[in-house]
C-alpha cells in the first residue's frame, strides 16, 4: 500500500505502480476502479511531483472514477481514469507529465486482455523474478524454521482442500438422499391412492350383489307372477342395447 501524505509528495513510480496495481488486481473487471490509499481528511488521495510540479490522484466516491489533477484537488484536470482505462493508457498519460518519469511508455505489467501476444517477455524482469525465486528457495533451505513453517503451511492447505472436498461430497450425498426420500414418498402416495380406489371398487361390487340378492329374495316371496318381471329385468340388463334403425329416405 502506498503511504500518501498531504504535506510530502510521493514518488511518481510508486504512484504509477499503485494505480496500475489497482487496475490489475481487482477481482471483477466491472467493479469501479479504486486506489487503496490511507484514509485522511481528504479521503482517498495520492500526492506526487513531476519536474517540481505537484499532481494529485483523487478517487471520487460519487462518480466512482480516479481523477489526475495538476496543482491540487481543485487544479487542472489532466485525465479521468474509468473502468474502461487500461494500464497502457495510464503509462501513456504519466509519460506525458514530464522528463523525470522513466520508461513509463513501456508498461512493466499489463492486464492479459491488453497484452500483445506477439511481444516477447522482458528478459530483465524474467531474470529478476528468477533470482528472487532462487533467493527465497535458498533462504527456506538454510533456515530450518522457515522450512518447517513452509511444510506446515503446505500440510494445512492440503487438509483444508481435503475438508472442502469431503464437505462437497457430503452435500452431494445429502442431495441424493433427499431426492431418494422424495421419490419414496411419491411412490407411497401413489400406492395409497391405488389401494383406496380398489377398496371403493370392491365396496360398490358388494353392494350391487347385495341388492341383487335382496331383489331375488323379494321376488321369490311374492310368487312366480312377480318373479317374471324380475327375471325379465335381469335379462334386459345382460342383453346388449339394440341399435336404433335409421329412418328411410323418402
């Protein structure tokens, strides 16, 4: 984090790196561009000088942009950096401020979408990173405490990954169990409805048989004369319905 001061101007290269870093490391490209500076009376402000000229980077909370002003907060507006600004735009604007801004026309690190795929990597940056990596590895190898701490950190990270994987598997298992329970509940409901339907059908058949037996018993008690209509009614129920004849065309 660049420590800004209202009374002392900062180094222009640190300011540039701060602004480019804010553009490079935001998680979402749609988020508003904001420089992380120490809060003071003026809010998010970075002061710096180029060729004895005072400049200020001011983050506007209302407009959600970063303004580059010459002279002070109420000075001349040089550039407004928005979400659409690229690191190359920043480098070009800073390079035009004065002669004491070294090699700002070449962005040392730019966003992947702004990078030219045909441009080779800078050998100086590559060598510096390689040397820093080797120095870090050498330091860890020489210091047993650092080596043990690195090993413990790796083990802790591995345990966290295993715990996350186990939790994910448990969630997947609980989802499958919930779906299975839902299917079983639906099957039980269908079986219950089917049993009730069969029960009503059986009751209707039993009542119909009881009515037939009662009618036959009543006709037997009344004599043969009353039995004939009952028999005729039963035969009529069993016989198929007669198809009505179509009228002749005159």
